[in-house]
């Protein structure tokens, strides 16, 4: 399974939990990313933009 597929699955699971559970998990994850700036997230974003077609 590719990295993008795994990340999309994780985000989809978070979205389902966000609907079912009143605790906003996506917001908590966003706060975590903004405060800690983990290197794996930046690497994922860099990889995502490197694969996108340029206009």
C-alpha cells in the first residue's frame, strides 16, 4: 500500500470518528501538527507536492 493511500485511509477513519464521536479528532490532530511540526508530516507534504502535476 502506498504512503498516500495509507494517509488517505487514516484521514477517512478520523473523519468517520469525527462524525460519530463528539470529540473533534481532526482538530486535535491539526493542533498537534501545528504545535509539534513533526518531520514525517512535512516529508509527506513535500512528497505530495512533488507528485502533483504542475500547471
